[in-house]
């Protein structure tokens, strides 16, 4: 009997399906509405949207992310952040984003919100390229350009408008912003804006660089002991006060009041077109030792403000408030800049005659010095009530009148003494016979 030996092999074919990618499409504006249920017009949501968009294209590495970066997401509370750091310390580096579901206190809803903004990078990918090469090869960059103009002619552009209130520039509103960045590594960018009515002017000597508003920043992160270094324009968030505890710039805003305990995200680059809420200079965060950081900043910038005379004590004028519009269209607006010291000496070059007000400090008389190469300068003193002799049809009388001294200095090599005296007399006549209804 023959035996038939049969051999066989069984092959099983199947389709393996990986877990769904949790990085689903997300609308930043919808997420902001969920996080900040009570919104405030003082909060700059444009920067918040941009931060979320940046993280969507370059998510945070779970194995490198710091607690400050997690706080800046506004998705985790203090207990959840601490739970995350404890888990990473005890369990070691993350192997997958899905490990977030194993952390105590992390619900499925929280995981789905957090997943689009985080990732686990391949350890073989290290920053072994030069900083310049990383910037050039970085794909996360954008350039925004915008032009806007009101079709109807505004009163400020009319030839019938008073010269002190007439807009000097074109009615076009121009805006441009560029940024290239990689979270946890670097950020470079600039913001340019010209409001309608402002002049585009290039004169570096007088600190005009084309656009009226120019903002530039350069930032590097996690370079040894230096955890954060920013040069240029930046904002800061520290402490629980309203001065440096707010999210978007300096001062009090809705977020400072709405929450009880706010996170401290430290220094961050400033990319907004808002011309009042930033520092200008340099800021650094240095790691002294584990969990001990030193924050230092330097800032030097000027501010627009409104001037108000002190009518009670009759002393020098005071700055009653800061101006946040950033508009410099008319001679009046430019004069407000000069009043609070924003007009630099370079910006008053090229004039032919100077009028200075020594009375703003309570002085009734002053000796002005000519601003070369000009040939003359006039100083006006404070207005004071003084007794004066008046000639009437009934004879001379002594009366109380408002009086002001005019002081005039001129270069005798150019201006004759008689001409200089006649000029002061003519100015005095105009002031004494001033008619408020007279057209200039």
C-alpha cells in the first residue's frame, strides 16, 4: 500500500488598517470661541489665530515641549500640565500621540482638541544644520500683502480743509507681513503698515523707513542654557498683575479680568499691526539650573500721547493719556508726537525758522538759541495776568490784562535789526487783533 504524503502551506492575506490620524481638520476660530467663551474687543484674536495656525503646520514635540508652551495653548489647566510632565518623567519619551489618552485627567474630548497641535518627532531628525540653512529650507513661511482704500473722498484730503488738519499722504492703506518660523527653534519676521493719509517716506537719518509703522523681530529657542532670545519687538506675560500679566501686550485687557489664575508664557515675538502694545529692544530667558530660570528684558521706545494743560497749579503741561491709534497723517498729529518727546532732533532738520514754547514749563520769558543752519528763532512765554496802563478817553487807567512775552533771536549776518524788530511787532499785532472767524 502506498502512502501519499501531502504537504501544504496555508497563507493568510489580510488588510492591516492603522489607527485614524487624530490630526483632523480644525477651525482655529471655532476653537478660540470654545476656549474663550466670553470674548472681549481688547483681546487681539488675530495673534491667537496665527499661533494656532503655526502649530497646525509645525506641531509641538511631546518629548521636548515645555510647560510654558502648553500653557500658551489655553487647552490645559495647571493640574493637567503637571500630570503630563509627571507621566513623561516616569514613563519616558512618548512613542505615539495616542499615549496622551493614558495620562490621568486627559479625556477623549481633550485628546481630540490637543492632538492637532502636537506630534512625536523621529529622534533621528536633529537640528544638525546651521541656523541659516534651517531658515532657508523651512517651509513654514508666509507673506501677506493688503491694499485698501475708501472710494468716497474724505474731508481730510479736500483742498478746502484747514492745512493743520489736512492729510498729507495718499488715501491708500497698505499692509505687509512676513514670517518664517519653526516652533522650538527660531522665528523671523517683519510687519509694515501705512494708514490712509500717511506719507511713505524713506529717510533713515530722520528715522523714516518707508512705512509709518515698521516692526521687526528675530528669535532663537533652546540653544543650551539660553531657552529664549528675542531681538526687536516682543511682548511679555509674567505674574498676575494687569501690567505684565496680560496675553496680548502691555496693559489691562479683558483676559486680565476674566480669569483668576493666568499662565505665564514669558516672552514671545510681536507680529501685530497694533502700534502700542509691545516692547522694543531685547529679551532673554536663561536656565540657571533645573526648573530655575532668569528672565531679563531691555526696552526703549517712544509713545504717542495727549497733552493737557494743568489749569489748577498753572505749571507745566502733563500727559493726560496715551494715544493708541498710531495715526500720523496731519501736522496736528505730528505736533502731538513732538509734545511728548517722540519727535527726534533729526526730524526737525531742514527747517528755516523755529517757534519754541518756553511757557509750557511756566516760564514767562526765555532766551532761545538759534537751531543752525537756521537764521532765527522765536520763543513764546506763559500767559499771565498783569497790571497794564491803558489810554482811554477819560485818561490813563490801570487794568488787569492777559500778557505774554515774545523773545526773538536772529543771526545779524543775515537778518537786519530793523527787519527782526518789525517781524516781532507784526506777530504781536496779529495776536492782539486775532479774529477767530478769520480764514487762514
